């Protein structure tokens, strides 16, 4: 069976997920980002509306005053424009900036702050009309887009109508109140509208984001053959092999150093070589090499021995010779029995003296 005909039954590997991220293929939802931006913008608008209301009121007062006195001149228009810029401009710019900034941050959060230069590269296959037609008309995407559009349009229509319907009795008399009363009415109307439309917009955005994540996870799934091929490539990667060997060495060294606490003595030379030995009659009658090292590893063995109060005996010739001929986890060669026996005798004598001193 050809690879294209195999079913993608395997979950995406970490490598495949990273490849998708490098290409800019991450779950994104314009609807969710827009909904978050709209929410922040609406909150900022409602917070800044009292300031804007004062500006509108001052504008209408100035306009009525000039109309009642004389016809508008160029100086009057300039003065009114300045009034608009000073009283309405700053809060309006604040609303727009808050909405734009929150939309940008929401987009970055939704995409996991993924920045993929590869996604900006020009790829002529994206201009393929057959491929574009297939992705737009022979997939479920147009249906999902239609459902989202209907949901948003319905929510906006319902929110606008319900906000106005609850205030139908006030509409006939709103024209007879002053400017500040009309602005208060508009504030309540806008607040009521946003209270209805924002939850729906956020729900649609969250649902769209969940759908995008599902679609992406389906695209990233792999066939069994792809998994095998990726495994082969990683196994043959020199960097992967080097890292694996480094981890194995670190684990082995950690296990060896932990065994130093079980040693009866550490023979050193004095910093270049270190051999940790354990002697038990039931282990074949010969001391066992628990740890061995040179240079920095020898220093670590000494430090571990000091930490666990394991005796350290300096014997340069013995340490060097045993390091050259001994094997980790095995008994020492027979040629070292006599020398090691003398070292152990010193250790046992010191231990007996310390015990006697403690008892007295």
C-alpha cells in the first residue's frame, strides 16, 4: 500500500510538531482574537465615555452658541475642530489603541507566541488555482466559516434589537431632552448592546479555536511508515547519538559515585587517580572496585568519600597501577592483594582506634 493511502493513526511526534511550528502552522483563531480585542475595546470605551460625553456636551454647547449669535465662520469651524481634538480625541485614541493592542496580544497568546520566518517565504505553490479550489470548496472550511458568520450576525442583530426593545418607551421623548440626557441614554444603550454581544462573540471565538486545534492535530497525525522513517533518521543523526552517549555516561558516572559511600577505602595518587574499594568476605574473598577515575572524576570520588566519611589513603604507585589494570565492578587483580591488604589493615587499625577513643 502506498504511503499516501495509509491511514494516519499515530499521534504527532515532538519533531513533527516542531516542524509545523517552524512553518507557522499553529492553531489560530481570528474570531477569538477579535472577540478579545472587542471586549477590551468595549470596556475601555465604557470607561472613557463619561470623558467623551463631556467633550460632546461642550462641543454642542459651543456649536449652539455660535449658531445663535451668527453664521459659522472659518474661525468658528477651527475652534470647533480644536474642541473636538482636545475633548474627544484623546479618549477615542485610547479606545482604539487598547483594542488594537489587545487584539495583537491575543493573537500572539492564541498562537503560543510562535514566530515562523518560513511562513513569510514566497511559495509559488500557494498560487496553484487547483489546490486553492480544493482547499476552499472541497473541504469543511467553508461550512465552518458560514456557521461562524451566521452565529456572529445573529448575535449582533439580536443584541441590537433587544437593547433597543427594552428602551422603546424612551425613544419618543429622547429628542426633547438635553444633550447630556441623550448621551446618558446612548451610554446605557451601548452598554446593554455589549453585554449581550460580547459573551456570544467570545463563545464563538473559543469554539473556533477549539476547532482549529482539532483540525491541526488531525493534519499532524502520522502514518506508521512516517513514524518508522523519523525514528530511523533520528537514530542515524550524529548529534542525537552524541547526546544519547553523553546521557549514558552521566547516568553511569552518577551511579558509580553513589556507590562510593559503600566503600571501605579510597586509594588516591593524590589528585590524578582515585580507586574506591569494598571488601566483604562473602564477595569472593577479594576487594571489589566500586569506582575509579582520573583527574576531575578522581576529585569527585574524593569529594564523595569525604561527604560519607570514607577513609582516603594516599598511595601513588598503587593507585596508578590499579587504575591501569582494574575493572569497574570486578575484584582487583591478584597482584594487588598484598598491597591492598596493607591499606585495609591501616583503615581497620584507624577505625579501631577511633572506636576505642569514642568508648573512653
